[in-house]
């Protein structure tokens, strides 16, 4: 893979995607009272309601509960949900990456067990990759799995695990102890497990974010037993599996719409006859949004054709998060105010939240520097 292959001719959405857009808008109106500032709210009832509509795992094979709908339809669904600030957290990770990784690497039994529950909005997964000193460099993981009778014994810890305290399962990334793997090979012995969070020896402790909220966690694993049938894929193949999981994570169209509500509020505040400087600043943000959307739709087109747009996804994530970090900066310049989290006025609390949220955007899912390294490698520059 070399040059990014974005197509800038407008992507024609198929008629069924347009029908779906109208259905999703109606659904969102019905659930208006649950909409918030961004997708990060966690609401199992909302996920179940989406499950009933067939909107989780909607591109998956029917035999595992999916609808076999197109990547374009999924794109439209997610776009509408994000723009509305729908509470997607209870199923978002399962839908975006855990389910697809199980479909790609899982056993028949695992696909039958996990996928229909995910599709119904009944199963929340978290991502057990990062550790202290092993975030960007996940291959430096120190969590170890030892083969024992009937399964594996796992010891170690994970950090920054979003929603671990509310999740049913984690896809846990470890390295094998023993097994004859070459210790000098950084990826040798890497293995993934489907870890049930209620397993004895799993201790989840909160880590508060900048907003003082409990979103992510530290997980301590002490002699945790995982049975053989919850090994995901092949022992020792964890590195390939993890990179495929990250590709699912980065190709989602959610990297530039998280602060859409803030943008909408800014347009509302500017009113119908903004001054020249305000119109120019908002016009710039909106035209950037249009470009990012067109790039993201182009990625949906590539996914639809069965391609793996890893480089293109890294480009959109890097540009998209920079764009989102610009939104509160522009807001502060155009409509200065004293940010206040608990303010009654929507704009004042939004600007506080978006400013406090901004740093995380270019860290989660791969930092800016790491993404640029990936892009450079894809372009043959390193
Ligand atoms: C909101 C949020 C949610 C998260 N959720 C999860 C989750 O659910 N599960 C999970 O496993 N992880 C999660 N993470 C963790 C996230 O993936 C890591 O924080 C991220 O990968 C960075 O790792 P680190 O914190 O160890 O920083 P480091 O890797 O120590 O990086 C520190 C700085 O050094 C730079 N750097 C590192 N290596 C290089 C290099 N080779 N070249 C150039 N620069 C480099 C980085 O870009 C960064 O600026 C989450 C993070 C956030 C912010």
C-alpha cells in the first residue's frame, strides 16, 4: 500500500442509505430526551432500542445476527447518531471493533455466542491494550499469560480502559510466558483473550479524567484464569490481530463529529447576519467539515469494496482530531466567555466541556505522532 486513495468525486449514497437516514432521524426525535453533548454517554436501554432496529452490527452476516447492510448505511447511521449526540457508549466499541475482530478471528462457537448478544445491545466490550509504559508502544506489554491445564493464567495490569467498570468483556492483549517464543522479537508470543470482566482476580479501579468524571480505569489482573475456549484467534498471533482491531477502530467516522453540537451552537449564536470575521471563521470550520466528511465517505466506499484503508483512516483521524481541537479555540475567539461546567447557559457549559475534552482527542486510538508515523510508512517515506 502506498499513496492514499481518497476519491474526491462526490460519493453517491445508495437509495437505501437515504431511506435509513430518514428512519434514524425519526428514531432520534423519539429519543430526544436522551441526547447529550457527545456520544460518550452510556445508556444500555438506548443500545437495546438500537439493537431492536437492527442498527448494531448492521453490516455483519445474518447468521450471526447482522443485517448484511452496506458500509454506506452504517456510515449514515453513525453520522446521524454522532451529530445528534446520541448515547452510544454501551455498544460502540463492540460494534466498531470487538465484534468485527471476533468475526475475523473467532471460533464458530465464539461467533455464535458473542455476536447476537452484541447485536441486541446486550454486551459491552472494552479495549484491554494500554498499560503503564505501553501505550503507543503496545508491543511493550508486560501482562503475561501462562498456559495451564484447560486454559491460561494471566497476571499484569491495564490502564486507561474506557468503560471497563461497565463492560461485560474485554479483548485483552498479553504476551505468553514460556512457549518457546523468541524473546528478541517484540511481537512474538502476543496473544488476545476474550476476558469476562467478572472473572475472579480482575480488579477494576477508577481513573478520573480532566472533567473529574469516571470514564476510564486501571485493571489489575491477579492469577486470572481464562479457559481455552476464550483464546481469541491463535496463540502468538496477537500482534496481527491487534493491528487489525486498530484498523477497525481508526476507520470509524467518529473523529470529527464529536463536537458537532458545539459547532451548531456557534452557528446559532452567530445568527443570520454574522459580521465578516465571524462568517469567515465559521465558514472555514464548515468547509473543513465538508472535506473531512467527503474523505470519510471515501473510506466507507473502500470498506464497501473490501479494501483495508488503514492509511486513509490515519489521515482522517489526524486531520479530524486537529479540527475538533480547533473548534473550542475558535469559539473562545468569536464568543468569549468564562467557561463553567455547571453553567445553565448551553454555550458556557459546552465551551468548558469541549476545552477540557480536547486534549484526549489526539491521544485516544493512537496519538498524532504515531499516526503520522503510520502515514509516513504507508507513503514509503520511512
Ligand atoms: C480518552 C481516552 C480513552 C482511552 N481508552 C483506552 C481504552 O479503552 N483502552 C486502551 O487500551 N487504551 C485506551 N486509551 C489509551 C491510549 O490508547 C494511550 O493513552 C495512547 O496510546 C498513548 O499512550 P501513552 O498514554 O502510554 O503515551 P506514550 O506512548 O507514553 O506517549 C507520550 C507522548 O510521546 C509520543 N510518542 C510515543 N512514542 C513515539 C514515537 N515512537 N515517535 C514519536 N512520538 C512518540 C506520543 O505521541 C505522545 O505524545 C485511552 C486514552 C484516552 C485519552
